[in-house]
């Protein structure tokens, strides 16, 4: 039990357990490893964590991460502005772009729909998506969500809303998942992800 450890160690373990895929045993192992770090390494680690949100804020246009207020994924003239890929996390942008298959624009929604967790349709900010479609004359929307219940629900909702507002001229497609149900884009290898993009189907 965590209670057997010094009280100063307990909150560190609790914070580490908030990381995805980290249980109690792993958090304890990480905590003890940190205790053995030299003090200057701990100071540098703390400074990095405390300033991370300020140093790489989300782009106000697409939601991807920026560096020095510059968004590589919104750079004019380097992307195919006829396509917009909608994802649920900035990390998915790097996984998709790393395949070299997709050259269009990106848009990160804040959350996937999950009423049980209090994530409703208003969190998708449809107004921002519709504004970008009109601004760039988007011809195809690619929904690249995880193959989960939340991902499927969000994809169906976006499809219905986009068809209402933009009519039949807009092609809406979704990745051809050659993946097990419940899989996350974060853990998909580049080859599978690349084939999913090439084999995407009208949704």
C-alpha cells in the first residue's frame, strides 16, 4: 500500500498514476527512480514540466501544437487546403504526418463525445470547423478518430452536422481501419496508418 511510504512520496506517486497506462506499481518505480536523480536533473525536469504549456501552446486556428507562435501545419503554400483531417489529439497529427501519406490541413477537436463524462456536442466547436471549411474551400473532410465507441459517436455526429451545413458537395471519409476495435492511433504503426489513409472510405 502507498501509505507505507514517506508522506512526501505519496503525492508524487499519485501524480505519476495520472499518466496513461501507469498503474500503482509503475508509478512507485518511477518515483523511486526520480529520488535517485541528481538534484540539477530534478530541477531541470521540474522547470520543463512547469513551463510546457506556455512554451508549446495549441494553435488558435487548428489546435495543433505551436513552437514560437508558429504552426507548421497551418503554413500557407505547403499544405493541400482542399482536405481537412479532423483528429482528437495533437499527438495524432505527428503520427499521421509521419507517414508522408497525407498533405492536407488538420483540425483538432477538444474532446471526443462522451455524455457520461460530461463531454457534449458543444465541446466540438462546430463553428470553428465550418469557418475553416468556408475559408479554404474544403472539398474533403477526413475523420481520423480512434476506433472506439467515443470515436464512432463523434464521427457520426460530425457527419450529420456537416451534411446539414455544407450539403452534398463535401466528401466525408473515414480511415479504413485495419485495426482491432478499441485501438488508438497513437499505437498504430506507420505502415498500417498509411494504408488506412490510402484506403479511406466515404463515410
